[in-house]
């Protein structure tokens, strides 16, 4: 780990600042939108814009990098994101906010591609796993810290927006002024969605539906908090607990997934998620039950993302894993675009608590399809599965490809060790 910090400290510091800025902006917009008089249904379009932009950026960013290079793309996209942050309070119009959210999603998608390319280039085959773990940890620390910063200034003013802009601008310095050379652009072959579905129907459908869950949690949770009448501190705790749950349950679920039938584990997690949302629903107006549901939903959904990837890899040849990563991210993005809009419309029609009922329904859909798949194909034996590797949902295809390579390498090592014994 020392060598990772020595070689990639500039990148990790820059990513920490970026994640604090990006983590602040989603929650802050949810709160500020209510102050500006935007309804939950209106805010749902604003929040969906980020996922639309992220989907487009994941496709276009590699082409931009091949054309003008990592450094220029990173600086250009970071500058655009910084400018958009500071423009939100100046133009409180839903259409403009939606456009800027699309722009920010596009920018951060490209920023992640560049940052993860640099990180992958700085690591060796022996340190890639530790480098990815450090990167994920920095991301989570940045996002959780961002929720705390929201309590130090008036959400109705400009200071928090200026702070986000400054943090993103400062994040360039340690990266662009470091002596590390820009990495070589790697181009992976693509995989058609139809081919991916033939290989892993549950991985394909599950990733699409999981995109809806993740977009609702990470996009609409602040909007839910404002609709419930929570204050800034309560909303920051609500969102922070969601990310804290993702951090705390990621490794236990990953440990279990390497030791049991992954399809069965997907069923257990999604059934647990659906039942948990339904059990908590009657108590949402009592004893802050929404805090528990936020922690619970985030703690299940984020690890489920890595678990679905690991399950899909179990049916892929090692040389196809990198190509599949792009298709999986695309499916997740498509599922994410429409979910906030559906959630906003339901909240406006049936009240804010319908947010958790919709989560229960999507968890149940994944569980139902996974149960159906148990009747169509026998699961891969545990001894033949790839290793689970922690990847956050906002990762680009670069980090996903690295995680898949790590899982494949670990599976090979485990197989060799079994043969030697």
C-alpha cells in the first residue's frame, strides 16, 4: 500500500477533492430545488439528467482521449463541471438545471475514465488490487465527507456552490502538476447486448434493473428528504447513511459471494431488500425509520452491483470480460435514466413514501427474474467462479475492466494452488 500511495498520491488526492465536490452537488440540488419551489416530479427530471450525461460520457470520453489526450480531456471536463456548479444558484430554472446536470454527468464520466486510466498505469500487476481498493476507499470517504460540509453554510446562498466549484478546480493541481506521465490509451473490443444476454441473462436484466435502484438512491434520496420536510442536517445524515451502508456491507457480502452460489445470494439480497422496504414502509413517520431504510437500501444495492458483475464474469471467458464491462455499464446507465422520473411522478401523486415502495418493487423484480433463472440453468459451481472485486457504481469501464482482470488472475492463482496441493 505504501508504494501505491507513493506512486498515485496525486491522483488519489485529486479524486478525493473531486468526490467531495460531486458528492455535495447532488444532495445540495435536492435541497435547493425545494427552496426554489420545484416539485419532486420537476426535480426528478433534473436528477435524471446526470445519469443521461454519464451514459453519453462513458461512450464518448474514450474517443475524446484518443483524439486530444488524457491531460486536455481531464482539464476541459473538470473546468466545465466547475463552471456548471457555480451557475446553479444564478439560474434557478428547471430546464437549465437539467441541462447542467447532463453536462456534469458527462464531465464526471470522462473524468473517471481519465483518472482510472492513470491509476491503472501507475499500478503493477502485483499492486492493482490494492490500488483499486485505495481508489474505492477515497471515493467513499469523499462522498461521505461531502454530506458533512453541507451543514457549514446556508443552502439558500452561494457559498456551498462556490465551495464545490473551488474543490473541483483545486483537484486538477495535484494531478496535472505531478510528474507521472499520461497513460497510453487502451481500446477494448465491444460486446453486443444480445451476445451478453445469451451468456448471462440474469447479469443483463439484473444490471438494467439495478441501474434503476442506484439512480433512485443516489439521485432522488435528497429529494425524498425535502419532500418529507427534513432539515439540512437530517437530509445530510439520510444521504450519508446510505453511503455508509454501502461501505460497511460491501466487504461482508463480497466475502460471502466467494463461498456460495452467487445466483442464490442475489435472490437472498433482493428478497431481503424488497421485504425490508415493505416492513419499514408503515413506520416511515415514526422514529426516523427512513434512516434505517436508507442505510439498508444503500448497503444492499451497492454490493449488489459488484456481485452482479462477478456473477456475469462466471459465464464469460477471460478475454471477453473487458468487452462485457462496457455493455454492463451501458445497461446500468439505461436503467438509471428513467428511474428518477418514475420515482418523482409517484412521489408527487402518492406522497414521498412511495419512493420506498418503488424500491421494493424493483428489488422484487430482480428477485423474481433470478428465481425464474434457477429453472433454466444450473449455477456455476463455487469452485469454478471468479473472485468478487469491489467496484462502485460510478466506476467507468476502466475500473470495471481492472476489477475483472484482478478477479481472473485470482481465480487462476487459486486454481494453481489447488492443483499443487
